[in-house]
């Protein structure tokens, strides 16, 4: 079955520390991968996307993600987080054979000063 | 700026009283989606319109209906809201036909059922 797994429901980190949010998807021949951020009481905003080409994708707000086909992963990273990065982060996958985008259950990133 | 606009941002309705949420877009996207998001959960797709074609998810209750009178507007109608329908409702759009394109979300409408 097609699925997306975000193993960490919450990730607390100190300000200016690096962070990695994990995302794994069920295997498929080809996929389109996305990371969205959701601030409180707002909609989802696209951080970055992988469609094809370079496996390292850079997004907004200093985030980047690496597509790893052999491990079916698309982990999100930032080398130094800021208080303003406190939000919920959703990984999403779109399989070429389907029209629906499947969301992971989300990871709440909390930044400690 | 091209965008997805949802009105109202906050909606309070009474148990069983019909309510309509609205969404408009200036992106000229051909697909519009409605998602339900409950606290600390992923958005759950209710249905979407691909142009004029309505696509309902199998597990979407009959209580939820949608209308898309034109390309720019889409409405979510909840015929008889229950307490369990209290949630954030998110509208999203995309341009299909080329594959792999992301969703563009509005800021959502938070529905409270009293």
C-alpha cells in the first residue's frame, strides 16, 4: 500500500542547533516528494519539492532535503534552526500512477532558546 | 499576488445547522481540493474537482458536499454538522496535466460546532 511515514511526532531542539526530520515512503518506481510547513492556525506552505534530477533539494527558509531512492527516504534538514522555525512539518508523496497526494502524520518541531 | 483565499477564517455553527465554507483562487488552477484537518493530524482529503469533474473519497461522509460553480470558486457544504466535524478545513489547488506539481493551500477555516 502507498504510505508515508514520519517516525518522529515531536522533535525538540535548541536554537541554532541542526535538525533532521525523517520521512520514509513506500517503494515505487517513481515518486514526487514534498515537504510542507504549517504554522499555527494557518494553511500548509510548500518548503521544497523533489520531482527529478539532483537528489539534494534546497527550499525556503534555509531548509534542504535529500532524496534517497535505495532507502526510500526524503529527510528534511536545516543546519541551524531559529525560534521562527517552530511549526508542524508534513512530508508528502505523490505516486506517478495516482493523482492523490499522501501526507505523513506530521512532525512538530519545537525550538528551545 | 496569486493566491488561495478561504472565508471565513473562523466559523461557529450549531449542532445540526447547515454551514458553507468558501474558497476562491486567482491561480487559474484546474484542480481544487478540500481537506479536513483535526488537531495534530495530517490533512485528510474529502474530495476534489478536476475541472468540473467531482471526485469523492470513499470514506467521506454524505454529510459533506461540494460545489464548484466556476474555475475560481469552490464551496464546502456541511449539511448537518456534528461535534465530530469540528476541525480546520483547508482548500488547496493545483495545476494538473503535467504531473508532480505541488498543492497551494489557503489559510483554512477553523470550524467550531456548539
